[in-house]
C-alpha cells in the first residue's frame, strides 16, 4: 500500500482524504472546522484524528493540499471593453481558480479607486487593448492603481506595447508581466496569465492566508481549491494516456456562499448556419455565482428564482418558506431539522442549480436581418452534453439528488437556453473531486480510477 494524504483548507471546513495510489482506492475521508483565526494546524489535526479513526495509522508517502481558506483567492480585474478584454480577464481569472470580486471596464475613476482600496484584493489583474492597439486606458489604470497603494501583486496581461510603461509606473510594487490575455480581436490567450496567477498564489498568497503554518506537515499547497476541482473535471472528461475519460460533461458545486459550474465541451452550434457572437468560449469553462449559495447567499436564490416559485417546489406557503430562509441565513451552520426545512433546502438547491446553469450555458436567439431569419448563439452550447456531475452538501446528503440536478437541464419554458437536454447524473458522495484534482498532478491514473469508482449514479450504483 502507498497512501497519500490530500488536504483541502476550505473557508469553513478542512477536508482530508486518504488514497492508496498503489492499488488505487479511497481509504477514508474526514473534516473539521478550519481554524484560520487561531492556528490552521488545529483544525487540520482534528480532521486527521477523525481520519485515523477510520483508516488506522498510515505512513503517508506524500501530503498535498489546496486552499480556499479566508475567502479564497480574491481578485479584481480591469480591462478595456466590457464584452472583450474585461470579459477575457474574468474568464482567465476564474479558470485559474480565483474568486473574481469585480471587473472594471474603460478608465478607472475616483469611485472605482475608492472601491478597489476598500476591497483590498489578493491580486489585481490589469489588462486592456490588443497587441498594437489601445495603450491609453491600461496606462491610465496603472497610474490609478499606483496611487491607491496597497501591497497586493499586480499582474499585467494587456497590450504588450504598454507593459513596460505600466511596470515603471507601478515600480515599488510586486508586478508580474505575462502575455496579453487577448492579443488580437476575439482571440483568447488565457493559459499564460492563469499560470502566473497560480505562481503568485503559491509564492505569496499562502503566506498571507496563514497557511504557511501547515508547511511542515505537507509536501506543498499546490493550487486554489477551484483550480483543483477544474483539474479533476478535465481529467474525468479527457482521461489519461492509458485510461479513457467519460467525455463531455458539466459539473455543478452548490456551496454555502457560491455556486460554481464547470463545463468541458467545445460548445459549438449544432446548426452550421448559426452565427456565433461574443468572445470565444473556453473548452474548459468555470463560472462562479457569488450571489447564489445555500446559506451565506441564500437570499440570492430567492431573489433570482422568486419566493413563489421556490415555495411551490417545496410545497410550503410563502410565509413559511420565508421564515425558514431567514433561519438558514442567520444560522449558516444549520442543517435541515424537519420535513419542512428539508423540503425547503431541496427546493432552494434546485433553484440554485437552475439559475447557475442558466447563467453558465449559452443562448440561442432568432433575429430578422436583410437575409431573413438568422440564428445567433452567444455562449456555450451544452445541449448534447450527457454527463452531469454534482457535488456540495445540499446535493450529496439527500435522496433526491437526481431530481435537484434535473433543474439544470433544458427547460421547454426557456427554449433559448442551451442547457443539456438529458444527462446521466453522477454524485460526488464522498466529496473527493478537489482531492483527486490534487492527486492527479502526480498520480493521474490513480486519481481517474478512484473518480470513476467513487462517483455514484443517481440510482445508487457506480
């Protein structure tokens, strides 16, 4: 046996997973409250005690960790045009596992500067202009960031003709120059900036989060937790050199504060006559709905879906549902405590899935032009994706996971939304997706084998 320890320092819970990479299998999982306000090692030690009670004492050959503790990797980004470079900056940041607090377009003004100072991000991503294009905006924004001050790193990923000028303006700050995220019109180049974001995370952010306290216990904090999840999702879809993956998929993670959606698919139109509009969609895409969550952002679900709709699904009066929502919002650690609160929890999760999937998927619209009727696709076409992965406490700790997940499928009442038509639902009952993303960096075949074994079909089979 060759056991490896995988650790996820979450904002609320520290989760530990033990896996045998010799004869690939899951050995055990446990969690404990993340004690970042005191010593993060306390919560980790408690989780490890729980794990050892399941597995017995293990001599781990390696210990790897990811983290979203203390709010995750908090980023701000500014670009030129909202639909182009600003959107490209957001796409790159999300793909690197960051939590994008806000993106700014055009020239930053005094109100923007005050807001940036108050938000005090972990990293600021400064982009704008294609190579050889506009330099005025990114140079202006560099001056604003310089005047604001702060000790957070700035990553420059805009017009290469302005990069050195911006770096000189920001002299005295930690500045990283990388390739333009949009070097030419409608061409995305996200990998270089994503790599830079991860490097900054490794070299600096873990110190700011206090995670260096755990350094002596682990081989290394490799990446932000969402990046680990994305790595696992990609592995599951594509496979390895020796194992096939399961193909195109969508994954939804409904959390207490946010709902994350991942898709692995080209997402091109089914009809070749359909015209694409907007920036190209990444093959592996992540979106984060910061206003949709099961506790901290529970009111966002009600605001987006409507109290009447959620109450109808829960088969509760609007007044009763509203009271339960208030209770969950006030007591964010509270679990469903009776039949009514369980129905409310599942209805809220259903709407979180629907809203997040509708925002993630593309749309098909009809317009009449000089040539007659035209079809326009914006975003990603997921109609033909047939694998739907779900994780998050509200989905894995219920008997009605499939029913909740189905709210993320195509809805005849909203025919323009390009959500999947019908899917095979796979449930992350053991909550190991992030852990397998970590493991895959060194043992991809073992990670894929365990994922395939542990993801449970909605009917209870594997």
